[in-house]
């Protein structure tokens, strides 16, 4: 049975480029000539695109910047929309399992958007992308005389993922799989901490998981995906469709990231104000700037910086779940290093058609491997703390030696302060060794 405790959570404070809570959109009617995964059970279905209305106000047509007057009218309509920028991602982050999967998928360029963009260029891109014909399926824009494609193949080539776009990836297949009780529990156990529950809708169906219940690794993937792949400013929970996306990533399932990004850009291109008057913000300015530069478009001033980098400081402050990694271990002298259990090889992922029982067995192996990796990581962290303490003692000792040397030389006219022998110096600093103390090697623990 799907567990429920109902209710939501308060909205977290928004960073630069994010929409204030009082202007948050609830649902935005979008249209798309092709189905998009982002328009799944947690979003409205797209409708047929409509051509822009005739120009509503007089303006001087600029043929060097717009393909038609309709495109220029679209630009004027987009002037009030906010732009939400991506975040750069440092490749090596504290959560070890993230770095390995991030590299395995060749997604590093997703975390390397252009660090500055011009707001007018971004709006011109979206304006010139708007299709005039309702039946158009083109995903092409035009910026300052250059044709800019944003179809999945173009995005995939630009990101250099070396990925062959399939007819249907594992994520889309999972999106079509019914969320029965067994599958719901499997997704919940994979993404959230022990004892967590789904938040449910009016018909008692699972709708989202609170961020407070997510594992630290899942929080990291959430912020990266919400910033650079499926832009969202609401981060206090994760919807079912996005939960399935991270579920596939953690299980090393096939995810067509280029199609996801292309669909998101196209949904923004076709978006229009909702019934409440809210609009969808413009996203991917760093990626769009990169696509333009690749076509030798000159980006004019002024330039606006993108958002804060996802680095060690960001992860420590925003991604670690205190329920998973309590911070009560801040002591002056760390406990002795203990031998972690031997690390087994990562589980061999099942191949062939989707099978729930096979996936469950794989998940059990995956959980065991994650726990072993965590124990190894914590052992290394404890050892680093021992090394830091030894370095501190060594610095204090050197200061004392030099200070006393100068005092004795000044008072005696040249007599030397007795320096310690190398053995005495090592006894004073208690260096723990170059490697953690595991069974069969390393230095002596403190």
C-alpha cells in the first residue's frame, strides 16, 4: 500500500534568477508538435501551436534580427519573461557515486554552460524559434543571420555525449509503466530515506516526495537536473516524473538527455500565458549562447553571469541531508580509523526486457555496494582529519622551534636552540600515515 501523510511543505527561499513565491506558476499551458516527457502526469498536455497574432503595436521592423514581423512581435511578447540560468557543475564532488555516473554518461558538458549571456540574444532565439505554421515540426531558430538548430541530434552533438539516440529510451519506457504498489515502493526506497512517504493527491495517488526525505545523492541529481536539464524553480519536492528520471539514472538505465533538453526548449518556445496570467520563464541561456557561438554569432554586451557553481561548498550547504549525514561528529580529535568492509564489485545490471523481480535483485546489490562505498568514503574522511591534525601540530612545533631559536640567539650571542631529531619530530606530530589504516597496511591511528 502506498503510504501517505498528505500535505506539502513550505517553499524554500529562491536564489538569483528564481521566481518569487508570490509569482510562482501553478500550471502553464504549453503546446508541442511532438510529445514531451516533461508533459507527463504532473503537467498539462500540450496543445497545437497557434501562430502569433498580428502586430498589436507599431514598431520598426528589424530584418537583421528577426525573420518576420510576427517573430519580432513574439520578441516583444517575451520581453517581460524572466530568464533562469543554468549552474556550472564541478566534475569531482564529495558524493563519490555521482562523479562516477556523471563521467560514465559523458554528461560533463551539461555542467559547462557559457558563464555569461546576453538577454536580448536569448529572447531573439526564442522569438525566431516560434513556428508560424501550426503543423511545423522544425526545431530551428535564427540569431543574427545564423541558423541555430536545437533538435535532439544538434543538442547531442553539441554536448559531445557520444550517445546514439534510440527510438525510445528506458526513461520513456518507465514513464509508460503503471505505478503499482510494488513499483511505487521500489522508487520510494531508492530515492528517499528509511521511513519516508509519498505525498498524495485528491485521489490518494502518489504525486511527489518531499525534498526533506530525499537522500543526499538524489538531492544533488535533483539540483543539477532542475538547473540544466528540466528547468524548475520549485525544489522543495520532486514530482513522480522527475523521480522516475533520477531512478533511471541511479540504476544506470538509458536516458536520452539530449531529447529531454530539446523538448524543454521547444515547450518554452511554444508556451503562452496560463489562465491565471503566469508565464513560463526562458531557460538554457548558457546552452543557447554556446550554440550561437558554435555558429560564430557575435554575442554583444552587456553580459549577465549565470548562477552559482555547484561545487563542494554548494553540495555541503544544499545537498547533504542531515538525517543521512549527521553533523554531530565535529570533535577536536576524531575517533581511531577503523577498517571498512571489503568493497565488492558494482552489481551487474540486467539486460533485456524490463523485469521487476530482476530489477529488485539488482537494487539489493546496488544498495549493498552503495553502503560499502559510503563506509570507504567515511574511512578516508576520518584519515584526512587525522592528517590535518598532524599538520597542525607540526606547524605549531615549527613555530615554537623558530621562536625559541631567535630568543636564544639574541640572549646568548650565537648559541643554538637544540633542534629535535627526525625521530623526535615524528613522535611530536603523530603522522597517521599516507593511507587509511585498513587491514594489512597504513600508519598507526591516533
